[in-house]
């Protein structure tokens, strides 16, 4: 039929399972994702950046003040969304109730965890485009991804930012399918909130736009090379598209409305709902200029994101690569091609910037999971073709070899300076065994091409391996080694010993009978995220240097130990931590010493 969309665009009721099974599977994945993000949410001590964000939130909740600062901090959405729970608690229970039950570690992380769960839900809405198995697989990959779980349990902007980025895509697709103006408005709101969340929208936004344009160009070129020229010239196709959305006037009206909503939402948030207008909006316009001068911070080599993904998300990286290759080669799914460019376009774009931190990886994890879901969908449906399982096996062997057995060396400037290898069986017997088993499985894949029942095993084997690897890595990272900096996502993170020190402070304060009125002098230059944990203490001084004080509690660093002894040694005693040096680890390279006045220690 003339003007009808290509048949590859949608997969309604694809017969992979019943609607009841689809609903139960979707709910099950959402429950698993929610449990992993909400269980023991206060287990991990706050990161330095979480503490800073928490400090802004405390000021907003208790004083009703937030002023956007373009020089050092990200956008305002995180704080206003997070303030809802303590504000509601204050409204119904009063100030004390709001502070005690609203401003808690669980509640602030509940917001980012909720957006992480929402991201899983948004992926499930792509069923029509990537198929039943594809949508469930993609949602499941995000639900158990080590990084997606870990960063959803972090009180930072990334979880919100990625949700809004995906929200643009999902809402735009809904608008295209239904032609309902409400979805274009939702896409505009998502875009506005993405901009109001983090200045890296200047990377994500253009990548999405470029991916959209190049996807259309790619399919147009495929049609031309295949000799399938459109019956309509470009101008006529554009006219038909406009008519499909109701004609020029209605479409222009909706587009202008969406643009007005986009501007309004940004003005509301950056102006702190007009309490900082017009300065907040003006400062927002300066953001990119300030941040362009900070790209030298946290500088890492070009391939660092690939390395972090290889360490922690290797199944996603593998499935994403195979899925992208299949999408481009087959050319039967526009969304798969678009998401492939989105995932690897972002990966390259962020890699070109010297500034690199592990939480940026969440921007890649979500589109990689979507295209990975497409790869598993292809593996499930196209059982007569061995190329997908073979590509996964070869890719898996490559990831094991280049990372476990062969390692790239980088020079001071971050450029690759050489290659090292280690094929010692005594050290790498497990890796070598895995490689051997995968090589053997290649023979099975080729042998089973003529047996449909055997061929279907490929999908279940791949799904089981992915589930096992991701599940194990997710558990180890999130619930065992959450403060071990040998893991990629644990980046200059606060050590669990800090919570032990804070418990000591609470015990001393309670024994004195002064509670939160206890005086505390913090003379260590490094102390974040302590302001969040000590937010209820009314007499805390953050001096960052040795000062004259008579407060009952003093906190210094091991780097100041000699000065601490010389200044306070005759009046204070060290509270032991249980370690030989008596110090409490704050983060790698920073250890704290807790002193209490002698009359209090008695």
C-alpha cells in the first residue's frame, strides 16, 4: 500500500509467547530490577560526590534555597526531585519528622533507584520495535547489569540523565506511531529535563540527532543500491509525512507547543522556580563554557571506557557489538540501526574527551542492552543462521584474550605504547579452559545447522552464560566489594570504615548526653561525605587545617599526625579503629584519625 511504513518497523504480537506470559515476564523483570536497586540501599557509604549533592539537598529542604552554580556542579533536577520526599514528610509530620524520616540515605538514593527502575520499564515499551524476546532480554540485561545497579544506587545525576535520554526516544516513537500530540510534548519534557540534569546533554543530544539522520540515509542508500527506488520523490514523501501528522498547521502548532514546553521546563528548574530568575537561566547559558575548561580533569586514555566495559560489562559489550553488526548487515530494523549508532556513537564521543569517570558508562549500558536484546531476539528467531552464535563466540574469545592474556600498555600521554602477554597455564587456566570450550562449541554450532531442535539451544546457552556472568559480577560489585577500588565502578569511593567512625562519634555524643549538640572540629583537609552524615550535628566546624579548639571531638588525617600530637596530644586521646595505626580509611590515600578529649574519654 502506498505510503505504508516498511514491514520491518514493528513486531506486534510476534507469537514468541502469550500476552499473559509477556505480562508476567515483564513484571518479574521489574521486580528483580527493583529488588536489586532497593535492597539494603544504605549499605554503601556515600561517595564524595554524593555527599556534595546531599549538602545541596539539605540546604534546599531546610532553608528552601538552591542556586545553580555552573562552575562546579551539574543541573538542578536531582535536587528538586529528591526534595519531594522530605518536603512531604515535613508537610504531614512537621520539621523534626521531616528531618528524621525524610532526609535519610535511603530516601535520597530511592530517587535515583526509582529512575533506574523506570529505565527498565521504558525499555519494555520498545517491544513493538525489537520484538517480545528482544524487549524482555534488553530489560533483563539492564535489570542485572553490574553498572546499572551500582549507579542506580548512587545519589548522582546519571540515573536521571539516562532515563530522560531514553525517554526522548520512547516518546518520539510513540508519537510517530500514534500521531498523538501528547507524546511529542512528553518527548520535549524529557529533552528539557535531560538538559536541566547535566551539561553532557551537549554530547547526548547531537549523537541522537546524528544517529537519526544517518539511519535514514543508510536505509535510503540500501534502497538505492538494491534498485528499490521509492515511488515518490523526496518532496512528495515529506508532504505525505506531514499529512500523516494532520497537515502543516496542526503539526507546526504541536511542534511550537513542544518547543515552548521545552523552554519553560528549563527556565523553571534553572531559575529554581523563579526564586533565582534571571540569574539561574543566565548561568545555565554559561555552563558549557565553564565545563569546556575542565576536560583535563580525571583524564584517561581513549580506550578507557572500552576497558571499563570489558572488565564489568563484557556480555553487554559483546552482545552490543554483535547486535550492531547484525542490524547494519541485515538492514531490517531501523530502531536497531539507530540504537547501534547511539550506543557506539556515544562511546566514541565520550572517549574523545579526556575527562572520563566510570559513571558515564551508564550512558552506554542502556543502548548496549537494547541492541544486545535485539541480538538475542535474532538468535532466538533466526535459528537457521549460524552467524549470530558464531559472532558471539568469536567476540567472547576476543574479549578473554585481549584483557586476560594480552594487555595494551599506555604511555604518559595515554597513547598505546606497547603490548604485553601472559600465556602461563598455571595462572590463566580458567580463561584458557573457557576459550577451549567456546572453540569446541563452534563445532557444535556448525554441526547443528540442520537440526532445528539443537539449533534453538544456542539462544538458551547464550542467555544462561550472560545471566551467570552479569549476575555474579553484579552481586560481587554491589553487595561484597562495593568499596574495593580494584573494581572499575568503585572510583575514589568512600571506604566502609567511615561508617564505623561515625558510629563511634554517635556513641561518644550519646555517652556525653549532648547528642547532636556535641562540638566536632574537623581539621582534615579531606572530609567529604561527612557533612551529609553529620547534617544533624549543630556544632561542626570544617577547618581543613590545625586550629586551636577545645571541642570534645577532633577529626584529622594521618598526614597531619605529628601536628595533631603536638597541638592536642596533652588533652586528647586517639580513639582506636582496630587497625595498627588507629586510622579510619576515608577513601584510597586518605585515612582519618578520631580524637576525643580526655575528660570525655574517662
